[in-house]
C-alpha cells in the first residue's frame, strides 16, 4: 500500500491532549449537571409540600378544620395519619384501628392491628428527595407477634404547634417550650376562622431535611421522631396554656415529648445541638424545639395555611419566623416574596 494512502493515527502526545481536554470539559459541565439535578429535586420538594397543602385543605373541607396535631390515646396518631386518605393511601388508613396504639414507646406495645398496616408504608410525598436522612427507621417489639422488627417511615417535614413567644407557651416543659399557638395541637381541629393572622401569614408545615451537628461537629438526627417515625404523636395530656400549666399534668414534665411537632425557638438553618441542653434541638426523641432547616442552600421550604409554598431564607429574622408560626398573635408579617 502506498505511503500516501496510509491513515495517520494519533500520537501519544495528541491522545493525552484530547483526554485532558475531555477532562476539563467534564469538570466544567459536572457542576452544572449537579445544579440542574438539585434544582429538580428542590422543585419536587416544593411540589411535595403543595400536595400536603392540598391534602390538608381537603381534610379541612371534610371535617371543618385542619387535622389534630395528634390524638392522645395511649400513644395515638399524628396529623400525618389523618391525611392518609388524602395522600392516596386510603387502603392503609382503612386497615388502622385508631382506638389502639399507633406506636411503641417505653414498653407500651404497638397494636397488632396497626403495626402491619404501618410496616414499610412508603409515601414519597412526605420525603424531600434531596434529603440525606434515613427514609425508614426500625423498631423492635419483643412482645409483638407480627413484625417484631418493623420498618417505619421517617418524614422530612414537621408540623408546627406555634412559637415560644405565644401567650399559651409553657416554658417549664422539660424538653423545651411547648406552644399551643400554631395550627397543630393535641386533640384539636383548628379551622381557618381561628387563623386570625391570615392563612397567607401562618406556617403549617416546614422542612427538616438535613442532619444536625453535635458540639464535636458529628452529624446527628434532630427530627422530632421516635421509633414510630411519622405516625405516633406527642405524649402530653393537655395543651400548653401559659407558664406553669405543665402539659403533661405533672410537676416536672418529664414525659413531655413532641413527636412530629415543633414549637419554633430557633432561626431557620439552625443545626447545632448544644449537648446537655433541654431547650435546644437535640437527638432525644420528641424534643419540642427542633428547628426548621433543610439540605437546600440558603433556607428551607415552608407550607402556609393557604396552601402556598415559600422558600424562606436562613437570614429571616427570628422574631418574624416566630410570628409566622403563630396563628393569632396579631403580629402580621409583610410580603414573603
């Protein structure tokens, strides 16, 4: 074959140059791809809250108010349980007996009826897709005959019971201030008519989609979830009604646990746990002041009582956030846009 017809290949130097160029292009494009993916996940997180808002309003239309934060009936259900029929989970809801325990805590066995219904129940609407937090938690029950080790959903959105500035707040509760000034209370259905600050100025639900940090900067769980995940409510026998009211009915509130609820005490994005404090977001199940925080840069998504979703900045003034958590304190915040 003629030298003129022979195909010339890449030299080693040329090949290395091409590989280097490809590497540079990948390095330039990868952050853009990652940002696009995170933008899509954040949009899905927003959509999740919109669906939750729609479910809340459908419940309101059917029952004359938003669902109770929880029912205290020997470790009863949270608002998330009451929303199941409105989140395309009617079959799961109909399997439940709400007169029996929906969770297991300190030796009180999980109902043998409810445990199988809750086991492995997965609802993507209750999970921010960006969250690195465990989606399920395991719970053991040696006295249970069905699913002695069950897998229970751990949602990344929290119900608000108010802020520690509300006139109802009991600041003496052992696990932090407990308020009855928000939308979700024990054994109480709050209608829109009682949200006198305006539904567009009151937060119902907020994100808790990232790890917290311990004093040694280790990641810690700071969602107010016990072993029963999103399904079991707070273990108090009365709503707070001011200092010294003791929601648990005792003198030291040693069992005041706010499962799946939070009373706002800290700014958005607060993730530091102060070891030993009883009023700071901690790792104990049911702490009452777990903060609004997210994996998204710069702030967190919140669901307002009118069904709208807003992304609130980490820099939002804490007093403004507390006013938004209270439904009727008369301190109405301006535009959130």
